[in-house]
C-alpha cells in the first residue's frame, strides 16, 4: 500500500485493525456493507456495528494516535507492507478460509505469499528423529518449488524454516505477535534470515505481544496460506492438530508421518491418520498430491497478472518487489534460458551451466513456471513450455 497517496484510507484500516474486540470478521462485514474503508470506519463510529463493546466504541471515536503513527512508521520501512483483503495483492487461498484475516502485516517479500506453499508443523519438543525428518522433507519440498510455511516456534517449525533456507528455498513464518517482535527470542537470527529469503507475516499490528489466544489464530493463517499441511510429530494436545483441523475445514490436504506406537509424539499423527489424513513416508508422496494444486494456483496468478490494469499493483503491493513483472535483471533470465536450451534439466545442472546460484535459480524458475514459460517435469527437472 502506497503510504503517502493512501494515508487517509491507511489510517482508517489501522484504526479498525487495532480496535479492541472488533476482529477480522467484523471488519469484513463493515467493508461489505459500505463503499470503502473510510466509510466503514465512519459507520462504525456512528454505532453501525452493534456488537462492538464500550472499549471498542471508545477506541473508534478516539484512537491512540501514537500507536497509529508507529504503525505508519513501521510500514514506511523497506520491504514492509500491509495487504488488505480487498487488494488484488492479498493471497487468494487465504481469502477462502472461514474467518479469514482482514489484513496482513508483512516484513520481507510479499510476493512470496502467492507461491505454492506447504505447511510443516509439529511438536516444540521434537525428538532428534523428528528434527531430521522435518529437515529432510523441507529440503525436498523446497527443492521441488514449494515455499515452506510454519509458525517459527521451537522444534519442528524452526527445523523446517532452517532447512528450507539452507536449501536456497523460500520460507514464510506466520507470527502470533506483531511483525516486529520475535517469539521465541532465540529465533532472532532465524527471523532475519526468513525476512531476507521469504517473509514474516502477522495479522497483528506492530508491537502486539504474544498471547495464548493469538496462536490458534496464527495456526489458521498457516493452514489457510498453504495447499496442504504436513504434521511431523505431535502429541494428542499439540497445537499442530489445530493447524491440521483448520486445513481440513478449509478443504486443504492434511498429511501425517507415522511413528512408533510407544512414542507420545506419534499419537497426534496417528489420530490424524485415523481421522482421514494421508499417511506419508516420503516427500515425493506429498509432491505428487500437491503438484496439480500448485499448477492451478499458478494459473490463477497468471490470470490475475494478465487481467490487472497497467496502473494497478501486481501481487506484493507497492512496498514489495514484484519478481514476476519487474524482472530487474534481464541478463540473468537470458542466461537461464540459454542454459536451459531445449532440454529438460535439473536445477544443479542449470546452476553449473549458467553460473547462477541455486537460490536465485529456484526463485526464477518458480516465477517462470507460474507465468507458464517453463514446466516442471518428472524428477524435479525443468523444460521450456512447448506452445501448441
């Protein structure tokens, strides 16, 4: 969102998003009933939302301007963005879930939210086997072109993010705090890496501390952004089961990795499998299930990009770089096409021929695949799309 040219609607959005007790469903209902966000705020101030309590009404009439100024300052920093649900930039899959967020605060590359994503979640107190399994699946899935989405918690979440980063892939962390806070604090370094090679996402405004009620809300966003959710290890009361339930309720795929009948960390996964989750033992099984859905998402993005007016922002908004449409470095893309020729090549072969880093190639190939210029073939190779 362009802060200077949209200052009045931006302030209206921030006022509603910070209103205590209002929530995303109420904001969406207000927007549905009025022409724009400024009209929705004016109506809310007049009492048009009868379920608002006194604290909410007081805030709407006299918001904390220092808090709103701090929000605007945060959004003014490089690679920070606010994506509202009525924007073309807002991730399409997330708009389809029950009680979807009204807006997302993003630090990093907001275009990453349109990549095909797989959520990897599990226990905070994972076993060594669980860490190894999460890392192995994340590396393989990132190598196949999926962004890895999780909650940046200790345990399985952190292992999945780290493995995706180490593999040169894209990873997205959905937070239960404001986008400027890191929880747990030990993940400050990880958060910095994620922001550089993906995105930190929150529906909570900057400065919002963690609260137990925030994490189920975070989990529904993790599931809503993703084509499917993979649970690696989970006890029967694990928060990962909330993410899996949200995924199932949104019509998304749920995968679970089985474990020993003697391990309490396997019981949540076994429960999911009994309830209909797909038992998986390899990343290839997940890829086979989700590849058609990823191609369908790419088709939706291509349709949106081609139908958007020339003056309209492409996915990612004015505060984010759009790799698909900008293509700042045409020389690298020319180099990639020259290396690819008319063969079907794996990413390591392309890196050797082109001299480009694997991380850059992975991102470039994803965008080319979404635009329909290359196709992923069997075994993780890529080839130019043959036009009819």
